[in-house]
C-alpha cells in the first residue's frame, strides 16, 4: 500500500512521539524527524550529513552499535534499552529499535532506528523503588569527577565508608549509589537517622530487643542491623550518635556481632556500614563528644561531598535535571528558567545546597503556568536578595566573577564553550572559578 501523492511522509513522521532517523551505508544521517530533535536536543539541520555517533554519543557507540548489528546480520533489533548524552551533558534513557533499509530491488542501502524517551518511566521507577545508581548523580564538575573516579572501586570493596558534607549535598544519594554498585545490591539497604530518635529508642531500633527487656517488650524484635544482614546499613547523622551507642557500634565494627537490648547472647551479622554527617568529627573527637577509636574505624574510606557553591558549573545541569523531573511528576511542560532567573541562581550561595535548589524549583513550578520560570515565580527572599544585589556597589573582582558565572550559565556549564565565549584559556577559567568560590565562602 502506498501513500496518496498529496500526503507528505515527512509530515507523518514528524507527528509521532518517537524519534526516527536513517543512515546510509557510510553511517551519515539522512533523515532526522522532529521527535528525534526534541529528545536529543539537536536540530535536524545540525544532524543531517553527520555520522550517527557524532550526534548521539550513546552508551553503545563504542562497538555495540545496534544499526551495525542489523546491517551485518540482516535482522531487526527491538526495544533495546540504552542511554544517550545530550549536548548539555544530560543522560537520557531511551529504548531503541533498529532495522536495515532496502531499496525496491531488495538491496540494503542503510538503516533506520526509532527511539523512545524513557525518562518518565525512569523517574517513576526511582520514586517507587527509591533506587539510585552511579548515573543518577548529576554533575560533571571537577569536584565531583574526583569522587566519580573512585566510586566504583569503593563500591566493590566491603570497607566502611564515611561521607561528609554540608546538609543537602546528597549524602544519602551517594550511599545508595555505593550500595547499588556493590555486590550487595540485591540485599537490603537499611537507612537510620541517628539524630531523629531519642537514645533509648535508637538503641532498640539499631540492635533490637528481647522479650521482657522493658515493660512493653512482649516479644523479640530484630534491630536494623539484623534486617540489613547481607546488605548495607546507612547511618545518617552519625555525629548525633550518643556515646553509649558509639561503644556498641565500635564493637560491631570490630567483631561483626551485636547484642540485643535485654539479651545475653551475641548475634553475628554480615553488614557493611556507610556513615554520613555534616559535622566535623575530628573536632568532636578533640572535644570528647565522639570516640577517637570509632572515628578511625568509620574513616576507612572518606568521601567529602562538595557544596553547591564549590560546583557552580553544575547548576545549569542540575536545573535542567529537576525541571525534567518536575515536568513528569506534575504533568507540566515548563521549558526552563529565564536568563534573569538563571543569573539569580548562579549568584545565590545555596546554604541548603542541592536540596534547597530542588525546593526553589518545586516552588517555582507551583506558580509558573508554563513556558519559562520567571523572577516573579521564585521565593520572595530570593527576589528581595536579587533587588538588594542590583542596588549594592560591586568591586571589579565581583563583576568579573559574575561575568564568568553568567557565561558558564549561558553555555549550560560547558567549560570549553565558556572559554571560547570569554576568549580565555581553560586554566584561566579554572583560576577564576576558584576565586569566585572563595568570594562566595567569604
């Protein structure tokens, strides 16, 4: 069956939600529909005539190309899950199907691939399962790259990990990533906030109790360590752990055994410990509020998470990440933030770090009906701060710093593009960002 002459095939392909592109036998892109442009962030004009791997930068472009397999084996591939990397650095999960293209004589003249954006499914799965992997940690700054480099090796080991950093920097996210990258990923990950419960309740929560240990203890209750057997326990706010419980935790780390409240026998459990705090444990040791021997036991692998002030180049990427997420969760189509809003966010110090950024954007989503988030959609304190900043005289160093941050924002955090715009070297940009960071801290 053929199409009527007055109906355009391009119009039909541009009307569907799935991306469609074709390549010739030299891997040059010969067709790129509207959905392909929307999902990849690359216009049809910029894609046509280029090699497919130059456009997609996917997780299978290094030797496992689906189209190459189709053309070699003359068979189709259906619903293969991969991810692509957009020009702004975002990793987009997609499902692809591929097939050879034939001419009227039956000769193979290229290939066709369709792909579907799985971002919504990916986000909802995270919401339901609360699982995170290495690829869900958003950022490409130098401060994070150093952690990314060692994170897989840390995950594969069974060593105790201490994660430090300011509140809101994503310590639990990294703990989950370590667990899910480890051999324990199919076993439980149990989270305990050591600062959320009073001492007597925290002890029974962690180590359990035997029937008759206290008035209401009518039957045995297993503690979190027992529930985490074979897996990982994440002790958040470890700096709030009372000294009496620090002794019991130290004993577990030394002997891998626990003793339930009211019990006389020890229980052996296989649990990896990941601890986190926003406090200075070294200072607490000097003050006598944290045991030195426990500190050394916890501090086998130390991951210090940078504040958002230390990784401002990640802000555009994080903003896009949260906008995509809230669009899915709230069924909206917010396109992004305006240039004025981006400038305000790049200047802001974020005392609450990534969690605060997320809350700011969630608030803006409530007020923004569509299009781009504007200044009036931001929380009032940020609008007032922006007005004060505009009326306050600035030093030459502050003006230079703001110019760099604005250029970085315009280029979605891409350092090389920022260097080209400002006509400076990468080393100069790095030094200027370091000075901006010091200014923000002061």
